[in-house]
């Protein structure tokens, strides 16, 4: 194939690209409820049915179009209303348009000269979100996901307490203790290992019956660590835990953090979007007391993957902790004000323009549009919970705190029995078998998981405000139909 130059040509590529767009319109963008969420194939079967091989010579455009069709055919349609498997879903048209534009421009946001619009846009969006948190908030960065943002927060907390670590390493500090709920995100452990803090030095706090940190347990464990010669470094509180959607009592936790001179990081990747909802903003009360906060607009606000922000109260700390001053990028004698070159505040160098999707959707909908989206989702979650409570085929795992509704399907022989969770062995196999049928049919993707001593249960959570109560009824009826056929 002679077509190897990375430059679009109207003669060579216009027709091809138009066909690609039409293919996406037909098979991805305008998904309906009548379409399958996925055409499931096992890994072994997919290896046989899909052409994964790369070769010495390139393929024709006709073959490339077929490969695109096959890719769509066997991929999950995450914009489908019945994709409710993760903490992201939906396909926002304005976000999609913005993502297409940034991919076409192929910019990287580290200096003003290569990304002038996106550089200024990032600062505007960061400033606006900081204002929504509180007057003391002033700075932040965009990150490739909430896990990375949590890792950056760990690094900032360590640098804040022991700045010499940046040059001298962990040997210049005593053993450090990090405190987090036993229902916190697993990234806390991964990045504690990566940073040399150690997974064993993440002290897990027992959550209460709805998944919240118990402040008394936190203070008791801080005292124990001090007695063992460790320095209590930080607490990670969560506003919207992954499984149960719990909100930790951050006002009480912040008092404890001030008492022991500890950094307070809030993982609000899932719940932080409530900043846009006047009706539900109170669930974030106390968030302003943190030192750092993670918010993922690609979750609650349905911005296309990925869009994640790490916000900080101390305006200087990002530059002091992360900067290296690479001269080939951050020259001191530039032809414009080099303070606009934000890249040295980041751990990354090359970086996608994730801000544009968020900004463009905000422009299209306004803050009021985001608020309406959130309110619809909260009403839908309340309806789902009410239906689970009313129907004898289901039982709630715990009271809903947010949009997460955690529930068991009960086979006939378990209905009306007390203490459902005691039937661990029987319940453990129910959700996986029902999900397997749904996925093989391509009808619904709904996640399940165990949690500590609790057997497998379903978790309903959606960020797609096009869902209706009729959809909820269909999903629950579908689970009952499958469950009754599997478990006689």
C-alpha cells in the first residue's frame, strides 16, 4: 500500500472518511433500545472470527471499512440505554462532536504555543469548578482518569509533609500511614505501592452498614499508628463509593485531620458532579474542607471517556511538587508570557485535550442542563429502589445513599425468608448466572459483585438520563424472567 503518509487527501481519503462517518451514524451513534448492547463472543470464538493479525503490507480501504464494521459488531455499545454496567454510560452528542474535533486537531496540552485555545480553556474550567467548591480553591489539573488523580494526590500529600522527598526519596521520611475506608477505590493501594509508601501502610477503616467511614474508628487507628512509630500522613474520604455510593462524613473527618496535621483527600470521582445540582449539592457539604479533590466529569455528567480533574487548595503545590523545567519545552525567553505554559505542573508530558468535551457540553447545556440531567438520574434511582422494595423477587443489600441501588434477586425458595445474607452459598451463584444469560442475549449489561462478607449482588447505576421508569420496569421484569427460569 503506497498510502503511508500521515496527511489526508481529498482524492484518496474523502470518500473513505465519509463512509466511516456514515458507518458510525448507522451502527453506533444512533443506537436504539431494539439494538443489542453487545453481540457476545467468547475470547476463543472472537479470536477465530475477527482478523487481529497485522501484516507487512497494508489493506485496501474496502477491507479497512469491513474491519471497522467488525469492530463495531463485536464491541459493547456503551451508549445503549441498557448498558448499566459501569460508572459511565450514554453517548452525549455534544461531547462526541467535541471529541471528534480534538482528535482531528491532535493537539497536546503542555505549552500555550501548541494548544492556545485548550490551555486557556483548562484554566477557565478549573477556575469555575473551584468556585463551586469554595472561595479558598484555586487550582487543579486534568488527569487520565480518577485512579491517576488519586495517585497524584498521594504524592502531593507526601510532598506537602516532607518536601525533601522529591529529591532524596522515601529514606528522608519516617514510615507514613494512609487511612481509607475498606470500601475505598483500589487505586489507593496501587499507587501506595507505586510511590513506595507500601500497601501495608494503607490502614483500612471499617465502614458502617451503608458504607461510610466511622470517625471514631479513624481516630482510634490514628492513635495506634502513632504508638507504633508511624506518622499519620493523610485520610482518603470518598463522596460516592464505587459499589454502594456512600458519602463519608467529611466534616467530622476534617476536624480529625486538622487535629493531627493530616492531609485530607476526597475521592469524589463519582459524586463530585453533584456540584451542579442545587437540589442535591448538600450531599457534598464539607467538601471545601479537603486539601485535594478528584472529580470525574466522565462519570455523573456523562462527558465522553475520559475526563478527570484533580483540584487543590494550595495554588503553589502542583508546580512545586511536579515541576522539572525541561528546557526544550519550557524556555524562559519565549515570545509570549511563559506562565501560560501549564505543562510543568503535570506529571505527564504529552496529554490529550480532555477539557474540550466538558467545556463544549457545558456551553451546549449550561449548568442548568447538567442539573436537570442529575435530577432525572436521582429520581430514576429512587424509582428503581422503590420497585426493588415492593417486589418479592428482590431484596435490597443496603439503603440507597446516592444513585447506586444494590440488590439481590431471590430464587423462589429464598423469598420471604429472614436474614437473606445468611444464605451466602445460594446467593453467590445467582447474579453471575443471570448476567451470563443477559449478556449472551445482548439485552442488558448490569454489573454484580460481592462486598466483604456479602454474597454477589446486582448494582444498578446509570449516567444515561434518557432512561425512563418503563426501562426500569423492563430491566427488573427481565431479571425475574431469567431468574425464575434458572432457579426453579
